[in-house]
């Protein structure tokens, strides 16, 4: 067996043997964005098709298509998959041109990030927290998209409330799209491991209501996403954040509130994409 495959087999074995709740984890949909073997130098990533996402000819065509991403205000982006599934992030009851998205995600930091009375037509309401204080745990497959979350803590009256925020990851059309939510603390190695690869990341850039620009730029640089989408623009000027990201990131001011992207059309150089309305 080639040396690289030995590393991969060892990594996969270590993951399922040592991970807490590995029996439950093995039943979850396969995540193409998670690097199981990332802790081992020289190991390559597996790219397998999960049973839950076995592609019919129709889904194969959808998976190779383009994803539309529209800025709908504050920290809400609307993602439309090739199969036509609509997803609204940090949904507060309003999502731009989409009256009732198929999927909505929410975080509890402020009322502008959630609603307790979502439209009954919304098929999947994914809250980034649980009312009983336990960690939210989402693994939803809807047509051509797989949605999962990684919980983080939030500030609550000066103290940190465990698992009050979720980073949501949307896996669709060979793209890994992440929304950091109302992030209140730097991410640890375990968070990055749970997030995996992000081709596109939506980042709060208020400079203090969530994290300082310096702390947020450190997270954004480590994620190494091809496209960075600012959101939650309040407080410090966006230009401060852009300058701190440095010359390694191009900046593209789009004369519109939406764009389409595919795995093949991702920019070669990391780009901060500023949509109209940000």
C-alpha cells in the first residue's frame, strides 16, 4: 500500500476510534468539507460520496451547477442551490426577495438574528442554540445541500454562555460555505477541526459587537477561504477590516446585491467580495 494511503487509513481509523460518540458520528452524512486526516502531515483528504447524498442524474447536474448568494441585510445572506433550495442565514423574519426560504438558520445574540415565529411555510428552522441550554446539533440534508453546525459561546450580561451561537456550514455543489454567526470569542483548534474547509465564509465586521477587527482577521486568514463576504457591518468602518486583512486579499466591490459562483469559478487569489448594501 502506498505510503500516502497508509497515512489516510491511519487517520480515518484514529478518527472513529478516538472521537467521542464515534458510533453516532459514523451515521451522519459524509462531509466533504471536513479534513479527517488534517492532523497528520503528508496525509491526503478523502473525497467520497455519502449514501445519503447518492446522486441521481438530476442531482449530478445540480451538483455541478452554480450557487447564488444574495445579501439580504445585516447578517442575512440568502443562498440558492442549483436544485432551487433557498437558505436564509441569521433569519429574523425577513429575507430580501425570498418570502419563505426552504431552510433558515438563526442565532440568539440579538432579536435581529432570529425570530420566535417563523413563517409556517419554512420547512427547516435550524436554531443555533437550544432553549434548554444544551448544544444545538444539526445535520440536515435537503435535496442537494447538507447543513451542519459548530457551536460557540456568546456573551450574556457580561458572562459567557456556552453554545449560544452556531457557525453554520452549507455543503452544496462541491462548495463549502460558512456563516460565522454572532461570534464572540477567538476560535480554538477544535473549532477549526470541526469546521473543516470553507471556500466561502461570511464574516461579521462590526469591529467590537462581535470581535475586534484584529481578532476577526486572524480567524479569516486561518480559514484561507477563496471568498470572504463581510456582514454585520456596524461600528468601525469596513475599510479598517479590509486594510487589516492585507495585500494577500483582493477586494471586489460588486454593483449588485448578489452573485453566482461554482467550485470551478472560485477566484485564484483570496477575495473580499463586498456586495451592494453591505
